[in-house]
C-alpha cells in the first residue's frame, strides 16, 4: 500500500504550494486506489507518469474536466476532450466504452465521471490505446524516458512540464510496511 501520509506531505510541498483541496484529494485517492487494486505489481514510474499527466490534463484539479474551448476549431466535436486525460475522437470514446462496458459513444459526458475517468487514463496509457504508445515503451528495464513518454497521450506538447510533474509524483511514492 502506498504510504498516503508521506505521499500527501511530499506533493503538498512540491506540487501544490502546501494546500490540497478536497476535490484534488478525491481524485488523487481514486487514482491511487485504482492503481493499488489493478496495477500494484507494475512499475511505479507508470503510476507517477499517470499522476503527472492527470495533473496537467485537469489543470491540477484532479477532477475530470471538459477540454477548454470544447474542441472549437477542431475536427472531433462532439467528441472533444473529457476526463482526466482529455479523451478525444469518436473512435476513442467507442473503444474505451467497450472496455469499460459503458456507452461513451452515445453519452460522451460519462467520461466526466470519476469512476470512468480513472480506468480510462490507466487502461489507455497501459495498453497504448490513445496513440499506439504505452508506458512500457518508455519505462522498462532498459528505458527510463520521462520526457518522451508524453507521446503516450499527446505527442510532445508540454513534454518537459509533464515530465517534471511526474518526477515529483515519483519522489512521493513510498510504501507502508
């Protein structure tokens, strides 16, 4: 189990200017709980990078949000970004909906529910369903590429920033005995 006391003490100092809101704690705990239930034996760098991604993609709220601008000027409305990872495009909504047994294609706002948004970020990043790239392409026994891991989600947009967030989360992951 992740030592939540240590985790929150660390991220408050490094990422949240000593104040974490209830909404942030709710989202963070949902992500940590899901990780512990489904991926605990996997590489902690994966968790750290998912947390860094959600930190950026939700504008630090850790609550599923709608893409700013709602996809205006893009080719994908009404499947603009939603969730912890800003799921876009009809085919991604369809694929994730099938994986979760939730009709995201006809009800894309269901990606805004934390109980759907959390599995979406982990499944998408673990299986490489968003871009064809996955955690294992950047974090494995031979590779430790925090910067280019951004390709799992969004090419190279803000790759250094997200890498910095992920490093801070990685430093906060500790386990109880």
